[in-house]
């Protein structure tokens, strides 16, 4: 399973990690050039910008193709709304909608939705239904209750671009998306906003639940050698826009980022508690990184960091093997990977299209230091 966080244009940082992972996995294949991440992962989930990437990967696009999408369309997606529209949102939905249609609309109407035959692996997208005031994770799982094709409001029939657009409708930044689930039932018309303002901006733990709980009808077996979850972030940092001394409009602009930052950490911790974390960055001085070390606790942080990890060949009875990749966007974090010339406050913004080249650098430099096939344990090719 692969889970991808939300985070606006910073999704390009995610692509740096995915490119390294794709390259390492492709090297183990008979035809490396034809390999795609959807050939390795059976289920890919994403929220907001992560939903765009997840949908692209599930459709069989390479990471380079997804990166080109962001480079070509990022500035247009974040084109400023006219002055008279800015009270509703900062950015137009039209450019984003047009690019999503272009990317996800197939050759005919049957090639544009969530039906499994249109995807190369299972896909899950997180959005928030404002009408019902609830998170709505939508998946291509053909056995899910609301995916029965005989239902007039079958989730699988909704155009893929609309689902992705709904997941990316960040409050303040973009207008909401209105989706009519059943043309014959006005009561099935709902308003959606960004999945990043649900508890699932990091959709990793939700993906685990949807893959294993019997109510979702997949019921995948749990265990460190039966289930792998790789989670990738868009960069971690305290939010520079959210300042209590600032005025109300300024704080509103920073609110989505502040919410997403807190959510991504909480869901990451959930995965490390239930799963076995083979790699993940430092959380705090109390939890540390929650990886399994050959050392008794309590101990000093230095002793903890110096201790070797318990071998993955030793099954500790956790529900799944878990890997978490992310970049530290603080100034200290940038400096640690040799990016001293970058300014932290500039690359922490979710709409900083002028920083696209720097997001590429951040993703690449962090991926080179973090991503290793050994983190995948028995799921690594040839293991």
C-alpha cells in the first residue's frame, strides 16, 4: 500500500521520494523502462495534492510524467482569482479543473471513472462532504458497499477528475466542488472540499483500515510479512502563515496548513504504534522515532539513535510493516541536506509555485538520504 499526504504544490517534494523508490524497484525488473509504481503497489491512496499523484500513478503514469504535470500546470492551477471573486477563494477552479479533465478523461465516457478496469491498481481518494459534514474516502474497491454498479448512486460511476478535484478544493484557496451522485435524485447532490481538512490529510492509517476491516470487503491479512504500508509526506514544518499576533485574514490563510501539519503527525504516530516502523523521522523527544531498536528503554536520545534496529527477519507481531518518508522544511532541516541557499519560509508555502525548482531539489536530496529497499523488508524484490 502507498499513502500520499496533502500539501498543495509541495506535492513535488513527494515526487522526489517516489522517483527514487520507482528507480530502485525498476532496477530489479526485467524491463525497467516499463515499470510503474502501480506494478508494485496494490492499493494507492491520496489526499488533496496526494490524490492527484495517487490517481496518476493508479492510471499507470510514471513519476516523471506526474512531475511534468506539476511543472506544466502548477502555475496555472494556482492562478489568482479576479479581485471580485477573492472573497470566496484565492484561486480559480477553472484551470485546475481543465488540467484534471485533460489528464484523467479517457477516450470515452467508460474510461473516465473509478471502475477497476480503468485503473492498474486499487485507488482511494479522501475528500470532505460539506453537505453531510463528514470525511468521504472514495475507493475503486469493487466489493465496497457503495460501489455496487446496480446502485444509481454508485461511487464508481463518478468521473475520476471530479473526485480528485473535490479532494483538492482547499478552503480559502479553491472554491468547493459540487457533485451530483444521482441525476434523478436532487438529494444526492453534495458539496465537497479538500480532504486535507479531515483527519486524513495523511491517509496512511485510513488506508490500512480500508484494506483490512471486513466491512470494506477486502479483508487483507495483517502481519509484518503480509502487509506493507509506505507513507510519503509533502514536507514537515511548523506553519509560517499561522501567527497569533497577525490579523484575521492572514490567520485564515494559514489555517489549512496548520490543520494539515497536526493531522499528518497524528496519523503517522498511529501507523507507528500499530505497525512496525522500519524507517521514519524523529517525532519528538518523548516518542523519538518509534522504530524498533535493540536497546532497553528508557535511555538517552543519543543512545537510542546509536542503537541498531532489530532485524526485520524477526517478526514482532505488528499489524503491518510501515515506512514513512518526509522532508524537514525547517531551516535546520534544509541545511542538513546541503540546501543552505534555500529560505525555509518560502518553501513552506503550499502555493509557492515560484519554488517549484526548489521543491524538486528538496525531494531529490532527501530521497537520496532516506529511501532504501532494505526498509521494505520481505517485500523488497528478491528478498
